[in-house]
C-alpha cells in the first residue's frame, strides 16, 4: 500500500524584510529594502502510512506548524515534493479537502454566538454528509466526548474544554481519513488533557484515522504516539519510535539525594553532573551502568537521609536531542 | 440578549432618522409648484427616498468581514474546507440584504402612513422588471467592489479607513446624494462610463421612467461589462493575495 503522506526534501522559506533600528534605518529601508530568507522548513523528508499516530515534537518556531500547513494546503512549498492522499495539497481540490481535517487549538471554526450544533449542521452541508451518517456520527462523538447536554448552548457560554471538544466534533463530522491536530490540549487542565488523549487514541483505533499531532506537552506524545518526528530549525533530528529515542539518548539515570547536613557540591562531581536546588537537596545524573555503585558509595560516605533513583524524563531526553544536534 | 435587542433597535432608529433627514431636506428645498433641475417635487422626493431603499438592498453587505478574516488569519479555516469562498460571502450578503429589506419596508410603510409624501408610482411592467434586473446587477457589482476593497487586507491591516474613504467618495458618483443628471453634461457623460452610477442612480432612473429603452440596454451592458472586468480582477488579486497570506505565516 502506498503511504498516505509522502514528503520529499520539502523546503519552505519565508522572505523577511530586515530593517536597521532607528529613523535612519527606516529611511534607508524605504529606498533599499534588504530581504533575507527565514528557513521555516529546510529540507525534510518522511512518509506516513495509513492508520499511524505520529507526534511532531519541537520547540516554538521549529517548523511544526509550517509543515502541517503545507500538508493541509494552506502554504505553497518553496521546493520539494509533497503528496497527501494522492493530491498536491496546495491545489486544494474539493476531493482532497473532504478527506482531512486540521484542528488548531488556538483557532476555532465554531460560530461564537450560536450553539455548536449549528456549526455541525453547516459542516454537514459543506462536506455533503448524509442525514443518516450525520446523526450516527454526532451521537457517537458526543457520547465519546460526553457533551450531549451542551450541543444547544451558545458557544460563547461554554468552557474552554467543552469548546475544544466541540471543535473536535466539528472537525470530525465528515469522518476524515487524516487528522492534523495542532496543539489540541493547549490551555486545558490535566483531567481534560487526559480525556482528550483518550479520545484521540480511540479515534485512531476505532476509525483507523491517521493522526498527526503536535504538542508542547510531552505527556501527549508519550502516551499517544508510537512514532515521533523531532524537528528543530526546520530539520528533522529524529524520526522513529519513542522507545528508540529513549534508548539512544537516555544513557543516564538521576539520583536525587536529601542530606541531613550540607556537603560541598564539589564532593559529588566525580559521580556525574550535579544539580543543586538547595544545599540539602541534590540531583546527580549518573551513567546507567554506574548507578548501583554510586548509590552505595553515597549511602556509606555521606549523611544521606533519603535517596531516589529515577529515569530521565522524556522532556529531558528531547532537550538532550536538541542540544546534541545544535 | 438585551444587548442584542438594544443594538438592533438603535441600528434601525439610526436608519430611520437618516431617512427622515434626507426627506425633510429635499422636501424643504423643492418648490411645490415648479420644477428644480428638471425634477418635479414628486419625482425628486421619489428619487431621494428610493436612494434610501436602495441603500438597504444594494449597499448592505458583509464583504468588509472578508478583510477581518484575512487579518485575523481566520481565512485559513475557510481555505481548509471544500467551500467556494466568494459564494459563501455572496450567500451571507443575500441573507443580510433580506433582513435589511424586510425592516426597510416596514419602516417605509410607517413613514408613508405618517407623512403621506407625494410619490411617483411606476406602473409600466416592462420598466419595473428592467428596474428589478438593474438592481440585481447593482447587487453583483457592489459585491465584487466590496470584495476587491477587502483584498487590501492581504497587504495592510488598515482596511476600515481606506474602505470608508472609498465609499464616501463613490457615494458622490453613485448618485446617493442627488440625481447625477443635474451635473454638467460632459461630466455626467464621463460618470456614465464608470461603474458607480449603476449602483444607485441608474436603477432609480429606470424606475422613474426617465431613460429610453436603448439607453437602458446600454446601461445594463456597461454595468455587465464592469462586473466582468472587476470579477476577473478580483480573482487575480485574490490569487496574489493567497500567496502573500501564506508568506506571512498566518
């Protein structure tokens, strides 16, 4: 089976106008404008198979959203080959547009002054959904998301979490094959984030919807995505399974120590990199194979009240990926 | 809900006051027994009241929101859907006009009951249907012009001001302030070649029966040609704007 998305050497440069500071700079820029290229996406390639759930990770301005915008036809690429669902996205053919949805956590399509159901009905017409399918899908989605009672409430009266759920329903009422989620959990509380994740997983498993997700919350990616694409400065740093990335980069563990009385920080530096939050609380990152040995020494030689050995957090691993490559 | 109702009522009061103002100005200017600029009192009052009715049909529009869409980046939401963007706005325009027209008719009825102004009633069915058709062309023309003005949004965030100035200027050329044929002949002939007279002045003249059949068809042709030219222009600018829209990363 051919991949649902294939991207080859995609580049997207933005032209940026540079201006020197001050009035003289302003006047100069009137006559002689200098432009430079901002390389939002700088030669990335990947393929995505039907039914995958993929996490896009990267800091702000890494090129995640730009990539999603190219894939959904909002942007023309500067160069490179892109094929999504067998179409060049930026031509924006109706057959293509009917098969996917892009849901952005910070942009909404719901009619602010009307109940959400009105937006759903409008989308039903826009996407040519039959009455039967509409009723069935609406029932199913509102059950999964638990919003039955709010369908007829004005959107502006809904809470942020409820609104995000309605956004999802509005985006899924035409049952897209492919779903792009840009920061779907932004601004939501922990409970709501969890519900959202459960829902995304369910959609992926039940409907075999291909999902590409960007998020700042590593938890989202960690729980949902089997495959992650790490992107920074417009380039792909890593593309593979989450467990591979952990194996590859997490070659240390963290020992946290609570002391009874202060000990000079320098004493511990032979074991690994020491971080100190206050004189009595220390954390040391130690090479995996030396952890047991170091712990023993610590307990014997120093006034240790409590000692903990932890895996490095996924956030730290990702940070390490970024630091190692840049 | 109260805020809605209140702003709604205030809006209609404003429109109604405007109607009264225009009416009383011309009612006091026009002599009762002779003509002014070739218009009898009856014809002139019909003309100025007609401009008010046409305001609610031709000039009521939602196209200014296109610029807001572009500036806020909400345009993306539309671009993602299998949806004709201009068709969508034309549909919204029509619904806006329907609402406006419904209220205007009610207000005009009230106005008639109170003041019973002397008005000219056209009874010739052919002229009436040509009048309706010219209104339809005017609606299309104003829609395309409105969309074009909103395209400014791709290049500037200041859309409201240029749009406002533009409409103030063209209100002179559309005949919204006075009938254009009281102007010197050469100037008037020139204005006839521009699209603006076909928004207001021309349909009203057709209604008043002051244009010959040949001139009616000439006028309809000119406004049709303008619709074609401006629509083509709109598509060119729109496609240019879309690449620009993307480049700004909104």
